[in-house]
C-alpha cells in the first residue's frame, strides 16, 4: 500500500472511530433525560424571555441563516471556478463536496417534516399546549404541532462539515481551522436556539451527528473510488 493511501486509510479509520464515539455520546445524552431540565434553565411558565431577543433571534438565528446562504453561494462559485488557486482541490472534488453540503441541508429539514416532537416553547409548562415526549419515542404524539426534531437551524453551521474533508488532503491546517469554525458556529447557533426555546440540546446534537456522518460516508466513497481506479491501473 502506498504511503498516501495508507495515510488516507488511517484517516478513514479515525473518522469512523470519531463517528462511533459521537453516536454513543449523543445516545447517552438522549437517555440521560436532561433535555427538559436544561430547557428549564432558559424558560418558565411565562415562556422563553430570549425567544425574540435581538441577540438570539435576529443576530444568531436570522443572521446565522443569512451567513449560511452566503457561504453556500461562495462554495458554489468556488466549485465551478475555472482557474483554481495553488494547493486548491480539483474542481471535481469541489463540486462533489458542494453536493454533500446540499444533501445535508435538504435531508435534515425533510426529516423534521416527518417527526412528531414539538419544540420546547410548545410545552404546557412553558405556556404552550404540548406534553414532553422524548423524540426517540417514535409514533407518540405530544399534543403539539411537532416537526421540531432534529434542529434545522443547526445545519447553518454543521451543513459545512464537508469543507474540512475537502481541504484536508491539500491544506490540513486550513481544514482544521474550518472544522473548528464550524463546530464553534454550531455550538453558538445551538445555544441561541435553546435559549429561545426552539430546540432541546439533543435536537442540535443529532443534526451535528447526521451532517458529520454524511461527510464521513462521502469521504469513504471517494477513497473507495480512488482504490478502484488504482486497482484498474495496476491491472492494465
């Protein structure tokens, strides 16, 4: 096995290990039952006082969504640029990871449309009408409008995990920087949504896990295809 191929295989194994650890962590949080106690730190019988606050609603919610659209447009323009800069991924790879980002951004809201979990601000103890039902109790109606799980707004950050995988083979430092920015933005957007009563922490964690898993599987697919090409060339 060539050194570069061996290194890619090691990265793939590490990615899978991180994914498994993240899955176990999210499941542990789910079954801890701490979603509702955490929501109570931000809400009361009068509702969530930060629901319409400028910082949480306008800057971090609406502003974050606008920033995500700008970043997606930039990624699209970069994917179709004819003259890439030095140490820039090939146009084919840029287009591939743009497709992965779009797939994540489409899948999470589509999943929300079929789930029955309502947002924290819909709960009766926060002035709404719903009863608390964990989202993993599939098919159990909570009395509210539902369609709140997983977090749609969190994809404004986590939907761009692919930038890390895109740049990792070419500029590792930049890739790690982008990963850190995506994680930081996801944490900030998620905290804002919890403060507004729009989501539980589990909703945000699952969105992050789904988007990350999409990217890990997409990266595995690229390396599988690369191995097939090398095998074909060796056979010739």
